């Protein structure tokens, strides 16, 4: 079987493992206070044009989300999210377990607009009984979203404005950030992202690392004591060096962006194959995730050879399948898939 | 101004105050271990036909909800609620503050059906990634609901079945339980309620007490150590006797039910006045809350003399107002309101 | 049996009940936004010389403690307390249930000194692995303490200094504040207390109210959004007027202080009787609690007529008993007790 | 500088990295549902003589502790621990952040005895106000302890009995379990450990893995839904295979035990060198940690060449230093250290 079900089926971008072996018996200080981490932090600060940015390495996305969000909110505050947001659906209530409600908003495409956030905040503060309701304290967005769609420069700037108006923090979950930046429609870069958000993370796990996410903080209040928060939530990695090394190698010579480019272009060609076949998509997107509406008899045929992710029935005769490419996807496998799509 | 905005504007059913004064300087043991509380617990057990039921007195509804729900759930579990449910809207995230997600379901009338709960549970366990999502652990319902509607015997029995199928606890918030039982359409009684639910509470605050809710527990596992939970959540009332006395007086000679009857019949007559005027209602109900759709110019006129609760615009030209009666509502005030409605 | 086991055996200072009855059917706004509460808040602000102080009424002490402490701390912070502190012993882990560690310090007399706090803070920040440990964020003190002892002006000023040095909030639990201020050794008043603490509460439950504690906040950051916190923790009292009325009556003509004086002077006379008998005390104190070391055969005799609180064995032959007086203690009962002590 | 400050300065036991590279581009299912993890779980079950044991792989020790403890306790329960226990000191309040109090007990050597636990439990349930205090729900022990000492078969059996008496779970933190089993005084093995505990974990991070701890559960109630708990706390590792591979390689041909043997024997020789010099130890131990009392002038000399862990002053003239060996310690470095100790 060929796996197109997700973007974390394989191990790591090979130079990462090479560097791990080279440094395996070097002794270094724990908990990400070593020189590899420091160098990786500097590279990320430099890429973001953010000499004052705080950078922390965490092992996984749920951990990053729960640590950032619980560190940022006071106890009576909640976090606004698209109802499809990872924190609202696929983290077993990790945010609620830290005491905070996810204030979910239904969207068409997994993306929040400034208008949606404005409405939630306006309605909250306009209500006589506002103190009886959870106060919005942060906006959580993911780009690419869980549907593979991305935010534009305009969309983010508008969100920033409404966040400023209501004193909200803006947090971007970049588990697949590279795949978003390699989307042909992308118009944002890291310095813009740094300046428009209070905090965001650059995903490693789904983009070539064994594991690891780099949380980048601009907000001064949130910077304070953040390492305590990491430790308290179980995210302080003993052999921190391993996280530093991975981001060092991912950002060496722009590898991170090239790996994402690889995945997105392969996704484009699969997308085109489905399109040529006349299939429609759940949403338009240009990243490494494809949500395609497939006739049920074609689903059966595809499932014999390819593992995709079943996102449930679209209607009586169609099913939504998600195909993912990744930094590790073999172009030959994609060629084969395209041929098989043509033959459906 | 005449207040019809809620059902807790006044103090207490006078015999309660009388008894408080009579017993004021009697010395008694604290924390509801006194003889008044014990007698009140016995009366409630008797009314419920529940010799083994555990009865606990708490000061308020949010406190009862957060104590019961957090005591019942394991950390990965959430509580299913109508999206209009008090715990989902008007408790400032009290449930989330104890670590649990509210799994909300949109409804027309504030009432959950067995089908709705079945769908949530089925979808959860049918999902491949079910362990990445909050597990349903309890169903929270309020009767009357926040929209004044009530559950039927059939509706509750069906909910019980789906709860049993999926191992969920069924919890009924009876902040206005008496008003529900005095609804002409009501077909449930306390023994039925005791047997169909795992736990419910009989509201005092909105039904003639200064404060106080009586939590009644049938579920054996939930009974265990419940007083620790009350204390931990700040709900252990030092002079517990005061809560016992109130329920003693409320249930003496069926006062609780008569007071509710008083409120509901007055509400019926207001409802009829609006109906005669041709006004429609947000939902059909027969309890002490009336959600009426009022032309905006009529709203202005009513507001000059009557305080009601503004539930937001219905459409461009209409607003939803909530009128509440209570155990303390003066019939003369209702007469006056009816005349004024006629004159609109 | 005569009860000397605690200071909440009786109901309320009679004028409170009188006023409740007078206002029973007046309609008022809920949730402490009524005129009675506003007047009571103004009186308290005036007594504290604190026009900008925020005053909130809560039902009980554990609720006050958990709401204040969880509102004040960030998630990685803990609260320093004497190991005998109410929050560390007798609140079923209410503070921990909001996510915060109690950093306990052993003391002789239930009182913290600036040196003790200095040591905890110094050791924390001097440790290489400080981020792996709970950061002190607040100092919790109770005056009178759980042992009946009180803080002096000097002791509190010194605590303030160490709190300022390390950025800690200072919180005083005044469940028995009046009894402390009526101690002959007392040298503090409310304006001093307001200025030396960030937040404190004036206890009502143990000092003549049916229930109720008045939380007084000076710290600006803590004032913000405090009502949300109250609601979230289940402490927003629907018929808030009842709390306002109680504090109005307690502070009318200085009743609060006179009631405390009554209790403390009666305690003094009991204390003297034990002293004359040659009995020693666990700690020296001048408030309404007496911790006396009683020979076991005398314990038996006392227990036949008087309910006191057994605080465990002192040594093989002696037991520590706690005798409490209160605002409601009958002087004739005290006379009788003194005679019986003499006769032991 | 030579590092003897901890046991996680280096990377991984080389065969682990070799296997990672070999399998790097194999596609596998995520979240530890792959074949490598399954094989590793089977090996662990087999080593424990526990065909029904549940085995879960987590990334780190704090994460393991907070997940296990919060999964096991009801909200009003706390966990008993030595005051030196990792959960009580060095996890930034991770346990409290999940809502539970650590009930700490002072010990001489970091080890709990059945008598100590008996006293805490007896005192709790004998207290009249027991519901006002945190109920003991679990006993947490670490073996080796944070002081390098180990539990005996007798000590654990006695703890089991007191746990059974009071309905407590027994949880052993085995971050350095191998080093404990390689202690010459050790008399326990894995099957015994499995049967005496409800749950324990086999540490990887400090014993040759890049990261990873294997939680082994015998208690049926705790097994249920444990993967939800892992996910909720941020511990569900996407590329789970990496954890499986590491334990596979660690347990291949008993490598885990040999690596620990290596560390402990080197520690023995360092210990002997200090002993020959007349230095005393904070506690007697035979594992890879040495807590030696060093004259301050000798500390200075050692610090020029060796990084150890400073555990604070012993008295005016002495300091406690911790020297750690590990699976990766170079025997030549130990030789050099021994020579330098002789020369002090």
C-alpha cells in the first residue's frame, strides 16, 4: 500500500539523522540551553527579522497549543477558533483541561475572518450579562488550516486590527507552515507573520523533523516565564539539543522551504489529475492536503492501493477523501497515483 | 417599574424567614450535618420514593452544576448539552474551569432528543481518531430549559436508553423544576425523575428560597465522597442549617408546588394576552418564562413601565422579550400588564 | 450541651434578620448590583480609607480563597502559606483544584515572618533549576491565624517589603478579622490593612452574618474582571442583596467590632480560668480561640457538658482542646464554664 | 570539562540511531499503533510476565507522571510522595496543574515506608473533618529515588499492603529503573514490580534512549481510555514508531541492563575513591548517583575540571555534590576523576 493519509508517516529529513549521529556522544547541557538550540534560535530570529523574539522548542503540536494558550489566558478567558480548528476537534479537550473554553465559530473553509471575530467580541461586551460568559482572550488560527487553506496578508492584517480593538492575542498554529508558504497563492513571509501575530509556531513534525515545533513569541507579557509553563505542562525536553539540531538542519540552505515546495508541487499534480477527471473539491487549496469528493465506486478502487484519509460521506454517492503529500513523498508514487486516477 | 425580568428579584417565601428567626440562636452543628438538614433530606427522599438517594444542599446553580459534573467525569470526558444550556452560555466557563469540554448541540427549543445524543456518541466512537477527541461522559439537560420548555416522560425515557447504551450519566438541572412540574403539559413527577436520571437538582433560589439547590443522587459511584467535592469547589456552607430549614419550609404542605402553580398560572394569563394581541412566541411553553416576539414600537412602550429581559432582535422590526413570573409575583401587577398589552 | 467548638453555631446578629424581613418583597437587581450592596461597598471603602478599593461579597471563606488566589496567579505560580494555613489543610485541595501549589512553611504559631518568605524566594531564584520549580507568586496569611494568633503592624510591613522585593501579592484571609482587631494586643486598623495588602477579606460568617465575606482589593491588576472570576468559580450569588444587607447591618454603629469585643473578652476570662488552674496553652493568643493543654482526665469531665474541638494529643497525658467564643456566646454559659474549670 | 552532572548529557545508545536510519523512509501508522511499538510492547509484557499489562510510550518523565497521576485520581484525591519526590520538587507544579495536591512526607533517604503512609491515611480518616481535607488516593515512589536509594522487595510489599488497606494505587517512577536494578543490593525484578505496583514506568531518557518512557499498567480501571489521557495532556507522539524502536533496541539482548551495569560499576569505583579519601555521603546508595560531602576547598579543585551538580551546603565547611555516571560514561574519564580525587 502507498500512504497518502498524512504527512508524518516517515522519519526525518536525512541530514538531521546524520547530524544526530555525528554529535551523539558530545556532552551538552539539557533542556534546550545548549549551543545547538541557541544557534537554531538565532537562525529563526534572523529569518523572522525578530532580534527580540523568544523561541522555544516543543515536541508536538498539541503540547505547543496547550502550553501557549494556557500561558496567555487568564482563567475567565477563552480562545476563539474555527469549529474545525485542531484545538476544538482533535486534541481530546487539551485546552479545556487547562481550564479554558474554546469559543468555536463555524466557517466554510476553516479560516476565520475579522468580521467573525468582531461579531463574537461585540456580542460578548454588548450583553448585559457579559460577566456570566467566557471572555474572548485570544484568537487561534491555523495556516494552513485543517482544510489545507491559507490566510492572506490582508486576512491576517484585518484579524490583527480586531484583536487590537478588543485586547486579544493572535496565535497562529503553523504545524504545516512551510506547506502554506509554498502554496502558489501565498503572500506572507516570516517577518510579516512575526509582526502580525503575538505568537506562532513553525511546525517541524510534519515537515521533515522526527519531532519538534518552534514556538516564536513577540508578545512581551507572554515571553515572561514561558519556560516554567513548558516544564509544568510536561514539555521540557531533557535532551533539548535534539530539537535544536533538527531546526538547524531544516533551515540550513532553506531546506525547510524546498521540502515544502516538493510536497506542494506533487499535491498540485494530484489535484490536477482529480480535476481533469471532473472531481470537485471540498475547498479550494494549494497546499499539501487535497480534500476531494470521490464517487463511492472510485473510492473502493483507490482504497485497494492507496491509504488516504476518509473524511466521511459528502452525499449518498460521494465520499470526501483527504490525500496528503509530504517532504518525503516519492514522485514515482505520485505518478502511479495519477495514472490510476486517470483510469478510474 | 414592575420587574418581570427574572424569578429571583425578591427574598424568600415568608415562612422560611419566620423559621430562621425562631431558630436563630439555637446552636447546631455546621456543614449540613444538623437535624434540620437531615429532616429536609428525609422529606426529599420520601417525595422521590428514594430511600437510598443521597441529598446535598448547595447554595447556587452554577456551583451545583460544576460540582456535579466535575465529580462525575474522568478527565478526558465532556458533557453533552444543548447549545442554549446554562453551562454552555451563562456560567463563564465554569465547567471548562474544572477541565471538561461542553459538547454543545444546536436545538430548536432548548431540549435534547435521544437522536441528537445518539448521533454525537455514534460519530465519536465510529471515528478512527476517537482517542483524539473528547469522549462523551454525561448528558446535561435543564427542565424547564433556558427557553421555558419542558421534557416529557417519553423524552426522558429515550434519553435514559441512549445514556445506558453509551455508558453516559444523565443529569437534570432543575433550577426551575417546580415551574416545570406546574406546566399544564407536564407528565413527570419526582419518583420518575429520580429513577430516570443519575442525578438532578431541585431548585430553591428561583422558587422561594433565599438561596439553595438540593442535589439528589441515585448513581452509586457518584454518591461516593461527594461531600469532599462540595468542599473542594467552595460549596460547603458553614451554617448548613439555613439550607435545611429552607427546604423544610418549601416542602411543608406542598408549598413548593403551590408557589410554582401560582407563577405558571399568572404566566399563562400573560401569554394569553400576547396571543390575543396576535403576537407569536419564540417557542411554545407553559412554564413561568415567556419568550414573546414584540414589534419594536411596542417594546418601547412596555419598557416604560415593565422591566423584562431583552433577548435580542428577532428580525428588523421585532425583538424577543422574556417575561418571567415567580412565586412572588403580585397578581395585581399581572392584571395591569395584561391591560397594557391589550392597549398596545 | 454547651457549644464552644466553633464560632458559627448560631444564626445571625438579629438586626440582619430584621432588615431581611423588612425588605423581603422589595424587588431588586441580582448579582450584587443592587443599592444595598452598593451602600455596603461604600461603607467598607470608607472604613478602609480606600475610595478606589474594589469590594466583592462572597458566600464563604473557601470560595473567597480559591477565587482570589486563582484570579491572582499565573499558571506556574504557587502561593506561600503557613503549613497550618486554612488553604493548606482544610479546603480539600481547593487551591490545587484551580491548578496551583500551596508552598507551605512550618511555623511555631501559625504566622509567617518576612524572613521565612525571603528564604523561600531566595532559594527559588538562586536555584539553577528554578524553572523546574513552582514560582512563588503570592503570600497567603490569615489573621487571626488558625491558631488564634495575630499579625502586628511591624510583621505585616516587613512582609510587604519582601513581597515587593520579589513581586509577590500579599493576601490576608480575615475570616475572623474582627476577633483579631479586638485582641488587646492588636495594633492594626482597616486603612493600614488595606494599604499593606494587595487584597484581603473581612469575614462575616464567623462574626455575625448568616453567611458572607467581603473581599477588598487594592491591586489594580487583580481588580480587573474579578466578577467574571466569581461567576466562573460558582460564587456569584443570585440574590446578592442579602449579602449587602448583612454587611450594612454589621457595620451600622460599629456593631461588627462590638460583637468581636464581646467574644474576645469572654475568651479572655476563660483563658484566665485555665491559667489560674495552671494549664498551659499551645500558643499565646488574645482572640476568640483558646488552644489549651488539658490533662486527659479533665478532658473527660469537660466533655460531659461542653463541646469543644479536639486538636489531638499533646503528649501521653495531655490533649489540646480548642474553645471558641463568638458574637453569640452567652455570658452565663461562660460563667458556668469558668466555675467548672475551677472545679476540675 | 568532563560532565558528571547528570545522566542525559549524551544522545542515544548507538544501535538505536542505526535502526532509525535503516527504517527512516519506511511508512508507518502514527501514534504508536505501528508494528515496532507493538513488538516493543510485547517484549516489555514478556519481561514483566504480564500478558495483560498495558504498555504506553511517552516522551518524558514529567509527562508520564502528570498523565498517570491525573488519570488515576478523582478530583478530591491527592498523591502521597516523599518531600524529595520529583513530582513535589522539580516539575513546576505539574501535578497541581492537573488539580491534585501532592501530600508530601519528610524522609531521611527519599524512600517512603509503609508506616509513613499508614500514618497519613490513618490520620486522614480518623479526623472528624476528613471531608475538609484532601483524600489520599495514590502513593508515588521513585526507585531509584532522587537520592539514588532503592526500594527493597520487602519495602514494596509492605507499601502494597497499606495501599490495599486504604484503597490507594501504588505508582513507581522508574526514570532510572535500570540503574536501580543494577545496584548490588537490588532484590527486585520486573515481574515482581509489575505485580506489586498498579502502574510504573521504565525510564528510557536517562538510560540510553534519545527520549522515551514506557508506562506499564496492571490496574484495570487505569488501563481504560488511557490513550485519551495521553492525547489530552499533549503526550501523544505523532511518529510513535521512534519510541517503539528505541525500546526494541534497548531490550535487545538485555542491553538496557548491561548499560545500567556499566554506569553503576563506574559509580561504585568513584564512590570508593571518595570513601578512601574519608569523605562521607549524604545517603548510602549503590546506583549511578553519588551524593558526597566535600570540603569546600576540594569543591573548588574538582569544579575546575569536572561538572557535577551542586546540592547546596552541608555545613559551613562542606558542600554536597552529586556525581552521576550513565550508560555513556567513558571509563577513562572515571579513571582520571579517581586519580584527581586521590590527589585532593
